[in-house]
C-alpha cells in the first residue's frame, strides 16, 4: 500500500496511490464490461520507463513537427503550439 501507480486513460495517464486506484479500477472495469469490451492484458510501467517512452515519442513528434513546418510554413504556429500544449 501507499505506492504510486500510473493509470492510462484517454491518451494520458494519472498518478494515483493504491488506495485511490481500487475504486477507480472497479468503475473502469464495470464500464468496460457494460460496453461489451474485454480486458486482454494489463501493463504496469514504472515512472522511469514512462519518462523514457515520453522522451522518445516527443523526439519523434518534434521531428515530424519540423517536417510539417518546412512543408507548411504558414501553419508553423499551429505545430509549435500543439507541442507546447502537449508538454504542458
């Protein structure tokens, strides 16, 4: 008890303590079952792995952003603002 977990939902994650997770997980499982979906796997990622994964994704997203800016220079602000919002 008392350890921190990360829960992925809607393209993001939330850090919660184990005490917080139990009711959230129960509601999530109920919603999944009611929707006719099946849980096929559970993946637990520690914070260091998450940070490495995020760094890798942002590196590639920023690379793609630069390609898009070169192709569509008139939309540079759109691409720059998107990354800024994602990095929060």
